[in-house]
């Protein structure tokens, strides 16, 4: 049986519904999974005329599988391109419905279109983004999710994300790294990925034995040694200028990047539109585009659905792994 992938439409004032419909009607997507859209019917109907030319010829609205529990939200007037409490409420309701469905095993994984943080705030949602909302919906702490990027099979985890570079460097400590290695190793195992993980160096040439930077010798190498003693397949640190290339060539199953831009630059330079963000360590798999709501082009039919399609394909691929 093909995996059933729930696609949440995101903020209805943005490009989310348009790219969600494109993805759900993409022949590539339908070949590997059964897509189910989580969005109010009226708001999907309004974007349907925009998707022609980007979906299989002859596609009809009736080809989409929708969730009737969200249809009531379609009565709200949500103009394209504007922040509003109503569009925040709708994005939240779609996520809630998808989480309920995935926990009830009615779908196998979730792929999310972009939401607007300001609209969510206007709707009174206290969590700042998808990962925090999803964690709170299943009763976990807001920071429970573990992010992994997948760009054409290059997999990257992030030891730190939205902190300053200075702060990120100060957070590189042996015991925290060890805990992170354990988490990444377990997450990869659940995704059915085998092979060794490589931790990227922090300093140029991994500090050249302390000539320019001591974090490698002081924190990273001891953490790797401890992890290996536990049987965790992690290597490094490997110079950050070559580790991503080596992983792309298949030498490593994943790269453990130490700060936000280190991993982002590698993935997004390799292929910006095919960079998919996975949230792991939740009771279900969630894959996401890594772009925003693009309010400036919402409602014009100019949105590129490539990222959304890739997110759904990744959800299908990784949720097909027997657990
Ligand atoms: Zn970021």
C-alpha cells in the first residue's frame, strides 16, 4: 500500500494552498503516495484555476482528497497577501486536524506548506513556528523536534540553529555534543538510514591542532570518542570545507553541522528548491518546504511548487520505512 501523506495548506493568504494543490496533483507525487489535503474546500477551490499547466492535464478538483472537518473555515474571507488573525486560525486548525489524523493512523506522515508567523500571533497562537506548534499539539516541550535537511540525499543535522554565531560557538561542549550524536543516530535509524555520521569541524582545517581554535581538541574529539565507545557510528571532526562534498558522494550518511549557516549554505547551494526540512523526534514524521508564504506573489499563479513536491516525496520515501 502506498503511504498516505497529509499536506497542510499553510497560511491561506500565501502561496501555500496553490503549491499544496500542485503537489497533490503532481504525477510524480501520486506515483509514490496518496496525498490528502488539509485545508478548507472553498480556499482550495479558489486557487484551483491558478494551478493549470503545473498539474497533470485533465486534473479536476474532484481528484483531490480533502478533509471535510475543515470546510467550515472556508467561510472566512482571507484576502491574498495580508496578515490576518483569520488566516492564522485557519493555518492552526489545518495543523491540528493533520496531527489528529496522523496520531489516529489515518495518514502516515505530514508535509507542510508555509505559515505566517505574524498571522499566527494575531490569532493568539503562542508558539512561533511549525515545529513548536506540532510539539505542543502532542504534549511535548516546544523544542522537542529534531531538524534534519535532505537535499538530493545529502542529509544534515544542526547542533545549534537560531542563535548568534558567537553564542553557537559557546554552546559547543562535549556532553551536549554527545547527547546530540545519540539523538541523530537514533533518528537516522528510525528513518532506515545506515552508515556513519560525520561531525563538521568548527574552525578552518579543524583548527590545525589548536593553531587556530581549540574547540575541536577540547570538546568535539572527546565527544566523538565517547560516542564511538557507545557504538555510535560517528566520525570527525572533518573539515567543513570538504565534509558536505564527501557526504554528497555517499561517504557519510549524514553531516552533523555545528551551526545554522554551515549546513544551510551547503544544502541550499547544492539545490535551493530541493532542500526539504524534516522534523524528527516527534511521534510522526513531518517534512516541510524551507521557504515562506511569499505574500508578494500569492494569488497570481506564479508560485513554484518544486519545494512542496520534494517535501511530499521525502515524506513518502521516509515514511515507507518499516518500523
Ligand atoms: Zn533558520
